[in-house]
C-alpha cells in the first residue's frame, strides 16, 4: 500500500527576549515530540535561541503556535526564514 507523504520544508527561527535560562529548549523539545518534525534547538552566544525544524508545514505551524502560547511572556521577537528541507534530521534534539 502506498503511503501519502506531505511535502516537507525547513524553517529556521531565532527567538529573542528572555529565552535562555527559562526552560525554553526543553519546552521546544517536549512540544516537538508531539509532531512529525525533525531538527534541533540551541542557545546562541548573543542570548537568542535558534530553532531549526523540518517537516510538513501544518506540523511546523502547530509546533510554533504551541510554543508561542507556552512561552509568550518570554519571547520578544522572532526572525524566521524558510527553505527546502535537507532531510538531514531523523529526530529532534537539543544541541549544545
């Protein structure tokens, strides 16, 4: 039986605000486990947090909506770029 797959894309998000030292990466990781996405989250030296995800657009949309709802008081801004998926991720993880 053929399996229908949704096209996958890549999003790179850099969150600013009070996003380090508040459980941001762990919140992202726990949320990401609920969706069909791969990628990583990591702290950046300038105080921002980088999130790179690949997956179907709808899955990434839901993940980002949940993250914004849970971490609303900490996020001041987000820069987001979109690209074609590279297929490099088998799972989601925290990078150091």
